[in-house]
């Protein structure tokens, strides 16, 4: 988890940037679960609570990824992984 937090901090400068392929502005860079099912569960809980720490509370596996949360130009929030977001930055 400590390594994931360091990596997350390293990419906080992306907040506010636009992504071309996803057509949205990055609102958060957060530590998230590694696997896709748990990423979706994390994201749903994040939308309910507005807090990435609370949203991650259910996850007990020691494998993490960095998630980019972005606003789809007024159509709500969505997410992608860091690697995808970096390819789609404008």
C-alpha cells in the first residue's frame, strides 16, 4: 500500500488535465484495487461517499493500482487506470 500511495502522490499533477479519448477532465488520482471487479465496487462506493479512503475500506488484498477519476463533461464521473489516462492526456 505504501508504494501505491507514493505512486499516487507522484501523479497528483494530472488533476485538472483533459483526456482526449475519454473526453473528460481528471478530478482525482487515487489508490484503488488492482482487479476490475473490485475497481468497479470501489468506484461505486466512492460515488456514494465522496471519499476514496472509505471507498477502499472493503478491500483486504495487498495488490493496488492507481485509478484516475474524471468528469465526462457534465455527464457524471467515470474512471480509468493510470496507464490509459497517460496515453489520452491532451
